């Protein structure tokens, strides 16, 4: 497994999260000033310098539950609150969108272009905040320095690591189902037409060479797909045309988005097994969360600011129904980490969480929101 995968996973999932939140803020007619504050606060937290420094250190991926906790914390970095059902739906949409993008990348290196597409769009969300833009540009430069020199084999290992992470996730998404790129069992339909990877040729020709390396024969064959040669390679610079459209905002055209459990017994069993089996990386995950939380400096709403609840469903009734019908084994309510034998680490985590404690009264409307501090209290 690649030790360079975590930054790409975090940034792309974070980009998808911002796409969804932007769409829902507009759909619920949240006042412009509040919506801008939410987006700016989340982006500021997401691209915190210390947080990024920790994220870019070579390290293995951690469990879905550990990463989900970080996104729960990130989603509540402003005056907005999500309840459990909406947070579950948000995470499902994020993960399935990025999984689809990874599967469709023409070549492993194009995962970096997908990441750049997300960051380009995030910069468009930022309004009247040059300091936040500088944070995103600094992360851009870190990505360029870290990944542009990697070999094709190293990118293939990153892609494989991502696919292993997404392997048992088969949540049906209405946009994908309507566009016929996802089957009813939650698995994606991969196209057999379109541009071939940059630097390769359209299939249809077999060349044969002798022992001296000279071409001696050519044979043509027909293919079922309609392949074309890409016009140019996407830009891996700070500014430029990425060419590849994967990772751009699919919610820019307003349409309802629903998620559904696929009902696959294998999928449910897989998630249930993850919940039951003792986590062998519990200590490492706790260390990981402690380091990440230590790098976050979250701005909480002042007493004069009023919070609000964002609903990722069309109505409150749909949200309540989703909370009741979601299988328990697919819930991410609490991270299951056994740390009773690590008093030193617990003390360190308590110190970090203590620094994040808020003295101002929290808005009454935020009671339904799941906060990372509440999650961590269950440890």
C-alpha cells in the first residue's frame, strides 16, 4: 500500500463535501452571508497549515470510521449543524463520487488532475478572503512538489490503495442511476468508449517484431468501443486547463440527489464484520486522530451569531425516515477504539480536546448536530 495516498483521499473527499454543502445551502435558501461564512470557515479549517503538514507526512490509510470522524468535525467547523442522518448521506455521496472518479481515471497519474479540479473549484467558492486563497494555493504547491515527480508505478500503487479503501462501498446514488453509470446493486458501469490515456494509441493495431526489434508484421482488429486520442495532456501546474472533467462539480446543475442502500447481503456483512472485529490499528488510529485534531484550529461562532441546521434531504420527514431505516451496521455513529491500556495517549488526546473546548454558548439550533467532541466523548 502507498504511504502517499492520504492527502489525495482527504482533499478529494473534502472537495466533494463542499460541492454538496454548497448545493444544499442554495437549495434551502440560506442567506448569502451565512452561506459564505460556512464555506469560508470549512475551507479555512480544511486547509489549516499545521493540519496540512501533518496530512502530507508519509503514512498508511486508516479505517473509514477514523476518517469519517475527521469529516464530521470538518462539517461542523462553522455555524452549520447536520444531524446523524444528513451526515451519513453527506459521507455516502462524498465517497461514492470519488470512488467513481478513481475508477474512471484514464491513467493512475490522472488522480492528481482530479484533485486539481477539486481545488480549482474550492478556490471559486472563496469570496473576499485572500488569506484563505493563499492557504489553498500553498496546498496546491505541496501537491505539485510531492506528486509530480512520482513514477507511473507509484501512482498505480496510490490508485490501488484507493480502490482497496472503496472496495466494499456500494451505495446507490440517484444521479449515477439516472445517468446509467451505476447499476441497481450499487456497482459502477465502466465505459468502453472515449479518450484513451494520454501517451497511448487507440486500440485496433497489433505490431509484431523479430528478435532484432524490427517490425515485421501488422495486423488490424476491430473493437466494440469508440476510442479517440486525447487532444492534449491536462495541466499539472498551479493554473491551467486540466482537460479531464472528473472531479468537477456535478451539482452545479440543480437536481435532487438521493442515496439508497444496495441491499447486498455481502456488503452488509462486510460492514458488520468491520464493526465486530477488534481493530488491530486502534492505537495507530488514536495517534492519528490526536495528531490531526492537534493541527486543527476551528473557529466557533460567537455568542451573537445564530447557527442553523442543514438538511441533506428534501424534507425533515425524509431525514427522520432515513435515520430509522439505515442499517445499524452501516452507521458511523461512534469510532470504536479501545484505549484503556494507553493512559499516556488518552491524556495527550484529552489535552488536545481541552484546547478545542468552547466557552461561548452554542446556538440552540445546533443541538441536532453531531460534533466530533461528542463522538470522542464516547471513547
